C-alpha cells in the first residue's frame, strides 16, 4: 500500500472513455485546491503515449498501485463539475445495469465538444428584435423584396426577439435580409434583458378545450408533478396526445421547471417544433443528429444552466443535465430508435424511467401502439395507463380492409383493385399514400439462365438494385458497385430483378398515373439536408398526389389530405424468425393507418395480403391494437419470452471464423460454475442470423432468465474473467442487455 504524503498525493480515481471496465488512479494535480472538486469534473490526464480527457469519479487517500508509478493529472478543465450528483448516480446505474464501462457511459452523457475537452461556454448568440418603427411598418411595402417582407412578418407575428439559430431555421441565408432591415432601422440587435421579459409570458395562444379523456389524462399527470411516477398515454394518432403534452408542460413551466421531451429522430419535424414554439414563449432548445456539434453543446449547456426551459431531442439528449427538472416525456415510446444499437447499448425509455425515479419527477410515455414491455408494466401496476380512445375534435378514424391478392393480376406489386381505388381517390382530388418497407429497385439481381445472384462479397446478403443511379448496393455494409448488364457466371443469361423496392413501384406509378405528381420518400430520396422537409411541405400544400415511401412514413408526420393508405406487402412481416416481428408489424400497420383521413375526410387503409385469415391481421381488423397486444403478451408468457423473462446477448465477431466461436465457447465454460443454481439459460453459441457482415464472421450467445437479478449477478462476476480470456482482445465483442433485436 502506498504511503500518504501531503495533499498533492491524494489519489484522483478517474473514468476514461476506453473499452475497459476498470477505473484509473492518478495523483492530484499540482497546486490544486481540491476541496471543491466534485465527481464528474473533467480532467486532462497523460494516458499511454498521449493525453486523454477523464472524468473524476472519486478522490481517495490511497491506491492499490505503488504511488511512484502513478502519473499526475495535468489539468482540471471545469471549475465546477457540469454534472450533478444525481446525474452521476444515473450514469453509475446505467454503467452497472448495461455492464458498460463507466468512462464510456459518462462520456456519452456529454456533447462531443465537451467530451474532447473544449471549454464549457455557451457560444453566445446575437438576438434581433423589431424597432418601434418596425412594429408599425406595413410589410406590404416590401412586395418586391420577398425575403425582407417575410422576415418582417415573422418578427411581427412572433413578437419575440429571434436568435441567429432561430433565423437559420427560418432561412439558411438570412443575413442579407437582416442587414437590409437593419439599414432601414426596422430591426435592431436585441438587448439581452428584453428576452427575459418576453419569457415571462409562457403561453401564447388560447389552448384548445380538452375532451373528457384528455382532461382526465392532464389532471392525472398534473397531480403527479413533483413526484416520481410513470404514465403511459395510449391513444391512436390524432387522439390529441400532443395536446395533452402541451397542457401538462404548461403546468410544469408554471412551476418554474424544465421539460425534457424525447422523440424518435424522424418525428422531430419542423411541424412539431413549430407547434411548441407557437404555444410557449419560453426559450426552447433542440438536440438531434442534424444539428452541428456547437448547436448541441449550446442546448446542453443552456439546459444545464437553466437558461432554457424545454428541450426537444432524440435518444442522445436523454442525459442532458437539468437545472430544474420537472418532467420527462418520451413520445412514440415503442419506437426501436430509442434503443442504442452500438457502443453503449441503452434503452432511452428504460433509462428515462430510472432518471425520473432518481430526480423524483414523473415520466410520461406516449404512443398509439405501446410496446408490450410497457403494457406489461401497466399490468404489473408499475405504470399508470391513461387512455385516449378516440380521435380528438371531429376527426374520423380510418377503416382497415384486407385485400386478398392470391391469384390476382399484379403490376409491380399493385393489384388491379388497388389501382382502381387509387384512381377513385385521385379523382376526388385527395391524396394517396403507399407504403413499402424496402428501398431500392429490387432486392435481388438474378440470372435467368444460370441462377447466379449478385451477392455482397463481405456479407451474407444480396446486393440491392438501385436503378436511379445504376448501382448495386449492399444495405448492410458500405459496399457498392456499378450495375452490370452481363451475367458474370454464364455470360449469356438474362439478368432479371427479383422482388420489389420503392423505386420499382415508383416507376410503374409514373407509367400508370403519368399526369399526377408522385414522390418517393425513403432514405435514398431524402439524403440531402432539408429535402425531407421540402417534400413534406409540398405534400401539405397539396402539390403531391401520390406519396410512396418506407417506414419513414409511419412516424409522426400528419398528412391531412391523405384518404387512401395502402400497405403493399404486409406478408413480408408475417414470416420472421424474430419473436418481436408480430409486435413490430402490428405497430407499423397501426402507425401507417394513422396517417389517413384526419379532419373531415374519412380514410381507408388497404392491406394487400396472401394471408387474409392470419390471426394478427384479423385481430387488428376486427378488434384493435390493445386486443392484439393482449394476445401477443399471452403468447410471450406461454413461451417464457420477454417481458416475462430477461435477456442479454453476447455478440462476438472477427475476420477469422473460428475465433469468435472459440471465444463464446470459452465463456460458456467460464459461466458454468457461476450459473449452478441461478436459473439462467445459456443458448448457443450460434452463428448470428446474418453470419457474415462487412467481412466479419459473427456469432452470438444468448442468456435468458426469469430473474433479472441473477442475470446481472452472473455478469458482475463473469465479466472481469471474460475480459481476461485468450480471445477477448482478438475478437470484437459486446454485451447487449435487453436486446431489442437479436441480429
Ligand atoms: P396526436 O399527438 O395523438 O396525434 P394531436 O395532439 O396532434 O394528436 O391532435 C390531433 C389534432 O387534433 C391536432 O390538429 C390538434 O390540434 C387537434 N386537437 C387535439 N385536441 C383537441 C381538442 N380537444 N379539440 C379539438 N381539436 C383537438
Ligand atoms: Zn448466368
Ligand atoms: Zn455487404
């Protein structure tokens, strides 16, 4: 044991963002008054041959390591820890629960720039506001200068100072118009305190009169403010969930507290953002992957400092520190994008619930199609269900229909009857939405002569045909090549595309409805920044007749003029080996249906199927999602599957096919003694359902138990040993606790 010297020999135990489970001991930096240094403080340390950013975990008086071997912390980066004790408690919990190295978990809580050690300062933005002259000026004077006109109108409507970021949201190229209006003395640089004054008025517009169910949901949550509790708000699309959020948020703001709202990436549309901005005159922040690092850091710090009241963000915003937390909302809680699938594999939904518990605030989960996990938690009385059974206002629910396409004439996935329905809808000047969850032209290119198929050389997968840019692409790795015209095997056979993708349907739609405007929404067509927003705008302005797209369409967007929705190929979801496939399919069907017929126009949803008697489909058709969920939960219970048991998946991959298998076999041997009395099934090792991906051979080992604690105990004990196994450093491996997909 090292002897204690003076204060400078105190030990800083730190976490570093490296994939090892241990912490590291360092000597306290020279000349530091460490009385006030708290856990969570960022430090700069010598590490290996270079430097790294570390996070202080604790200050200790002695180290297991000989003191002369310890290096010294070079620099303390924060005067005051940016994380509070409760934030750290959550991160410690998450590191323990997900069995993920603490350094990587803490690091994930920070925005990129702070992780890299950049100073924690809010990059102050300029704000602009109207002058008195600007207030009084009629914008019609600017009929010839459209941009200045619309900017002036924006200022006049909003009656709020606008930040540089806000202006960029309005128009990327805002500076010339601002400069011109400033030259005319219509707008000015706002004084900082004018912002505060405006922020005093919380709500801008009159709120809607809630219906009975909405009102009782709002009342229940309001009563729960200031206490931990989880509410599951279940309501079909259009039932007024967002309105419930807005009214509850208002109460939280009135208490002087902050709200964290998490959404799946795609739902975070300008439409929703706009709805929030119209409703609340308080400062609001955004955090998602399309923003710059700087913008995300600003949002993070503003929430941390309490300068901002509302944060709308995606999964990664979950850990944002809150100065004055009041409520966490997770919308579309069933969405798989809340599960991080790489690195630190956490479920934002589950961690949000734990966060609510630690902070002693309510957590509100909302969905039209709640996950079976959450419904099970309602059954166990862990969550409280609030139900909005009908559409708000006068909107009518869409009618679901099955269309039996067995032995029917099809044109690239469209049956004659569906084509007829599309014609009828278009004739009424209403919009059609077609859903096919496969991008590209066709999933396979096959030789009619010899049966050769275009395969990815690095994955167990076919290359997908993309006709638009004449490429063959692997959807599992980055591999692509030019589309070929000749079969490389027999040189003579005719190459034919097999199967259906969105490009292929788009082509036939363009032929069938040549005079109509058709747009395709998938990952390929919306790659350019802002293109999705552009398309959504066109759709809402009624400039589009047929919308064709992938799962992107099933989330969040509202298309009020769509009255016909068709799911072109429901069957592909009916035959999956994944035990969650039925749940995902049911959610997808209900979510896609939710896009149809709002306001005064009733909608129709047609599902093309060759399995019209399939129980999943008939249950959704004749009953509803809740009935489906009940039946599905009963099946899971029968089979002992989650949520009636707990799983963890150990994955291993390597260029060499033998090593991952040998590694997992060694683990099976290693856990055998720990696992003696614990009721844990160890299944495998087996090859992953996609046995090779991006050149790596993949194997997996599934652990399952009805006792969560036993499962965790096993990993607590076994992981330090697993780390020491011969192959542990030669293969890439990871542990996925509560995996949502077993691939
Ligand atoms: P969801 O989030 O469940 O899809 P929204 O809150 O977006 O539902 O509500 C759907 C539509 O109904 C919106 O246009 C909203 O303004 C409107 N709406 C919500 N609640 C009411 C209400 N109580 N009375 C009238 N219209 C409402
Ligand atoms: Zn051939
Ligand atoms: Zn590939």
